[in-house]
C-alpha cells in the first residue's frame, strides 16, 4: 500500500492510548484500530481533522506516501 498511516507513532509521541483517543475524537475503538493497523481504505476529512485536533499534529504527521516496489502495485479497482 502506498499510503501509510502513522497513527501509532503519533499516539506514542503524545503518550495517548487508543481508549483515550477514542474518547476525544468520538470514533469507535474498532475503527481506530483499523486506522492504526493500516487496514483502512479511506479516511474522511472530518476524521482526519478530529485526529489532528486531538493529537495536536498536522495531516502529514499521520499520513505518509511510500511507493510500492516495482511489480507490487496494488489493484485500485
């Protein structure tokens, strides 16, 4: 996957647990876990906004672009 979610990194930097973050952003633990483990396929801007506000960070602190190795491109259909 070309986009990597660094939610776990920012949570560690802010010394914030998944439970605490869930309470601050009003997102279920299950959905935060999907984000944290890079299993999500999309993120709403409202969710990104809430995460940035709660973690006092920029979107670029949470999202990173890393190209797939040649021949390993993901099917986007």
